[in-house]
């Protein structure tokens, strides 16, 4: 059986540094930080009081009040990013077979804001059970993909991948494989997250996972830096339209890039910590590159997981050196989480967008706040410190790793 080719025909972004794809890319290229004091709730008594929240986003610009009652914030973000991608792909009025168009979406946590609101209402009442009838449909992690399919009438495969911070990369990988195997012609894929809430911030803070550089938020997310002290939470969504090549050409779609390789592995090591030598990380990159039909030396850019945690950053770079050998010092590397923070289950989606735009524009977005490189990191690695770099990018690799030891990587190729 000959496997079919998969291309990207539409993009959408809703991020802490830009509420559209052009705004997001402009901020990435300029090295803009999205971190500030938390505005969504009173975090003054929390150990961490900073995060990368959306800015200038008003759901009433996109939903009427009646419809809004049905959506947790993570579903709102999904629908907004997907609408941009659908318009970008020219799909709103396209005549396609809806039975062969599907949705595979990723979210690591889902409707935690809705869950918190209902719990708060219950425990601060007189004990009489009072729950909103939309509570469960708003909270469950699969509901964003359901809403997307209902909005556009897509009747093909429809589900959500949940693998912590690898969720949306797994969603892209599943969509890729189903198209290649002929199970569908087109997928809306990506991920969304809205976990900057009291339990979200409080829970990650209790694990000592978050930065507490509260007096200097714009410099809090600092991957590979000697003084990093944890990741910064982010929120938002990224959406991609993945399409079989012949299907895209037949309807005259523009093509951003080709998705050519995916990898999925597990560390099988620890609940939250990465394997210290990057065992699962090196294997997942190797698998993605092998499936792409290229060699490590063909990869021009790696958008690393790079969360700004003491253990994770070093382990990932060790894995890169293991896989890439001598080419490890020649490939461009950057962590865009230095600007966006960590969008958890949506991280893979917005970082896939960064890879695709790097291919389109010939620009490597920087790792900002890299002032003093960790001495445990090879000084010859090209980490793109603080300023974007020009480079022709033919192949870009994106890594995402999640609690539970979940690893996923994807390889995008310049389309020709």
C-alpha cells in the first residue's frame, strides 16, 4: 500500500503574544515575552503570581452570551483558532466530502476552570447540590473537538488526545497517520489549554514546577539559562489544517509545508521528571526523522520542548547530541516557550506553527532571556540566544514531552 502525502493548508493561533497567526509570528520573530502578573484571578497569596495569559481577548467578540454558556475557556480558544485556520485554508465555503473530514484535537487538562467554578459554588453554599447542567459538557477534555466538528459539519473521525504536554503533537501525529492510510482526506487538528486558574497555578506550584521570579516576569521563562527556576504557564490554542496532497491540489489550496514524519515514545522512568540521559527523547526524534526519510544532518531547525526547568532542558539537549552527533552543533535550536510560556497540551500545536513559519520566512525565532548558559550545556550548541537568526529551513523538527513520560515529535518539510 502506497502511503499518501500530508500537507498543511491552514493555520490559526491564539497565544499570549498574539491573538492571530500574523501577530503571533511577529512577536516570535521580535523576541517578545508574554509573561506578566496574573490578571485573571487574585494570585497575590500564591507562591507564583505570574503567567503568560492571553491579552486583549474578549470572548464576546466571538460568541453571543447564550452560546458562551456552553463553552469552557479551552473550547472558546479552540474555536477561535480553528476559525482563523479554516478561513486561511479557504474551507468555509469549500465543497468537500464531510464524511472524510475530521477533527483530532489535543488538551492536557480540559475544562479545569469550569470544574473549579462548580466546586467553588458547591463548597461555599449550604451543602445542597447545585450544579450547572452544562458542567460536564463544558469540562470534559473531548468537548472542544466535538464543538469543532458540529460547527463545521465534519463527520469523519473525531476525538481528543490527552497526553499532558504532548497532547496536541499526538493529535497531529494521529491525523497524519489517518490521512496517510486513506481513512480521511482532511483534519482540523491542534490543541488548546486554559489552565491559568487557582487550581492550575496552585497545583503546579505545589510540585515546585513553576518559576517564582515574580518581581521580574518578563525574564522568568529562561530555557537553558543558569538561573532558570521552573516553567511559566501559558494559555491559548493553535490550529492546523492537515490535508491529503491530491485533495489540497484539487481544490486549489495554498500549501504551507508538508508533514513528513512523526515519532511517539515513552520514558517509562518517572512520574514527572525526564529520563536524565534523554532516552525516550532521543528515540522519539530518531523515529520522526526516520519516518521523514531523511538523516539527522538534513534537519535545519529544532523547536525544542525547552520548558525552562533545571532537569528537562539539559536532558533534551543531551538527547539531541546523541541523535545528531556532529550535526548537533550545526542545527539551529530554540525554545519559543521563553516567549509564550508553556501552553501544556496546546504547546505542540503553537510550536508546530512556529516551525512552519520558520520554514516559510527563513527565520529562526530566538530563545530569549538566555543570559548565562548553564555550564552543563555544550557551549557549541546553537541555541539562538535572544535575537532571531536568518536561515533557510528545509526541515524543521518539533519536540513535546509530557508528565507521565509521554514523548512526541513531528517533522515538517518545505513543500516543493
